[in-house]
C-alpha cells in the first residue's frame, strides 16, 4: 500500500504524465466499445436459362439407327469342278438377266466321265435283263421238278402198297425210295437256283441305281461347266480370266441384284419389342432412309428372331417402297423408324438432356435433377430433332431447363429467360444473409 501510494502521488504530482495516462485510457476505451461493422457478403449469381413448359401428350417417336445396304439376292458364284476357264461372257459391272450365260468351263473331262457312266449303265442293264431271263427259266424248271416230285411221291406210295400185298420185291421199293430222294434233292437245288437268281437281280438293281446316280452326277458336272445367272443383277468381283485353272469351290464372280435391296439396321433391345408389336399389329413399321441428301420411304418387313453374339440388339430388315438403284450395296445409311404411338410422353430438345437419362427442372428458382426414360426421337416440322422422354416425376406445367450449363448441379440458382431475367440477379444467398446477421449479433453482444 505504501508503494501504490507513492506511485499515485508521483503521477498526480507530474501533470504531463497524468495527461498521457488519461489519453491512453480513453483511447483503449473507445477501441473496445466501438460497434463492429457487418461483413460484406457477396451476392449469389442467378444463371439465365431458357425453359420449356411440360405438356405430356401422345407422340409417335422415331428411332434413329444406322444400317448397311444389302441385297437378299447376293450370290458368290464358284466352280463346281476342276477345269480351265474356256470362255468369259461378261465383264465386271455388267448387268445380266436371269439365265444368261456368264462363263464356260472346259467340260471335256466331264463329258468323258459321263460317257463312262453311260457305258457302265448299259452293261448293268444288260446283266439285269439276262438275270431276269435266267430267273424266269429257272422258275419254269422248278415247276417241272416239283411236278416230277409229285409223280415220284405217288410211285413211292404205290410201291409201298404193292410191297405190303407181296406183289413186288423189297428191292423194287428201295429203288422207288431212291428215286424219290433224288427228286427231292433236285427240287431243292432248283429252289436254291431261283433264290440265287432273285438275289442277283436285287444286287444288279442296286448297282444299276448307283450307276444312274453316278451318271446323273457326271451330267450335273457337265451342266455346271456352264455358269448361268440365277437371277437378274450386276456382275462384280470377277476374279478369273480365260485360261485360268480353277478347282472345285474356287470363287469366280459375284452377282448382286440392286433392285431387290434391303437395309439391315440393328434395333437396340429396349426398342425391339415395340418394333415387333408394330409388325404384328400393322404388318409393317414405317421407316425413312437418308442417303446422299435424299429421304427415301421404306418399311420394316421382318425382325431377326435372335440377338447376335456380342451385339446389344436385334437385326431389322427394311425394304424400300420404290425400287432405287441409286443406293450402293454395302453403303452405310441413316434410318429413322416410326415406332408405335406412346401416351404420356414429352418432346424435349436434345440439349436439355445430360447424358442419356437426366434433365433438370426448376423448383423454387433452383435446378432439380430428374431421371427420365428415353423413348425415341421425333423430327419436327421445322426439321429439328426432339428427344421423346417420359418420367412419372414430371407433371404438366413444370418448367424444364433447355439451356446446356457446364456447371449444372442440384440447387443451382437460375433465372428463366421466359420471365424477368433481372428479377433474380444479385439476389443474396440465404446462407450469406444468415452469416451477416450472426456477425452483427456477435458485435452487439461484444459492445
């Protein structure tokens, strides 16, 4: 206490020091009691977007596919025998009619083989006629032997009776018995000869049938030395010339009919049932084929019954309503299939979709993601393509965002361009407002 008293006496006795101490105390008090200013909060940006009002309706979607042009009449002609090319009747790219001769092979070997087969056939035919004559004669001989056997048996029975009556000797009976047994053996031998003749005829008939087949095969080989067109078409891939030696199975040329063309396109599995139902109900599914700047009318005529290994769909076959030779076989074309009508679906621009099955709608001025099912596509009257989708979440009157945003995320603040685009600009975020209010409250409590 004595020390504090001495310090206080020294301060009050020294006026300049007293003024300095009071000034410092006032400065500290002012700093401690001044009100804190609220932190400046950055306003949240609202992104301007174009929107589309949801209006569910019944739409016939179109399915975009890519197909290849092919022809069901497309034959790879090959040689059926070993021979030289003797004459060439056509050139690559030449149009031919059904039955026209395309190429001649050297058929002399086939002619010789055919002559041999005909000679063998005549020889067997002569043998068969001789065997039939022999069989006829042997059957007649058998009948005579059987008649003699009957007579011999009658004599034997008569001899037995006479021997019983003691009218002939025992040696006479033995002679009659010996004659009977000899005649029985003769009949058995005749029967065996007839059976051998019959079996020989069957063998000759089998050999004759085989010989006829060989003769017909030789004739077929000779006929195949002349290559003809099985249907009208255009020659391509001609790989032989006169003098070339070809073997059986070697390719000669290709024949395609461009007037019987079809387009094969793979339908994804999720649409295959719709296409099949359309075929069962209407007998066809309309299609449009885009090629070389032209739009050709077509129709799906059949759908494959199985999914090819390694593919995600089934093959559909589309036929043009009018023959068009302008389509080149093997070309790739764009195909639009008109699927059966679907109720309760929505048509949206392609840019409204994120990925394949997501879009955003506006809820309380903010983006909300909605999962949708992609049903197909549709070409509008103005030529633009819409994607047909459906979702149980979307209701009539909902606003779908059609502007593609790179930063799209749930909760992002947006301003529809269809309304007042400045209404939401520079609106402070609710979280930032709460932060500012908290700061002011803390400042007040500090004071």
